[in-house]
C-alpha cells in the first residue's frame, strides 16, 4: 500500500482545525474520488479546497 495516502479519508461533516489560523473548517463536499475536499469555515463565509495529503497538517476536531 502507498504510505503517502495513509491519512483517514475525510467525509462530509468532518471538522478540521487549520493550524496557522486555528479556525475550524467543515467538510462540505468530497471530490475526485475522495482525493480532494471542499471545506467551509465554521461560522464564516470562506471556502477552502485541499487535498487529502494537504489535510495531514490539519488537526481533526473532535467535540467532547
């Protein structure tokens, strides 16, 4: 198996914290066979397109 793609597949509704801004983004769409995701800033109007590989640097948000 290719270790490069060892990250957990993101799915709609998953939440991630962008490390440099500490803002929470929610996955609103998974595209291109799950290799890319569209994220929307929680409580904001910004959208972000990133690859699964790019999400390796983000922190998956887990609500207690």
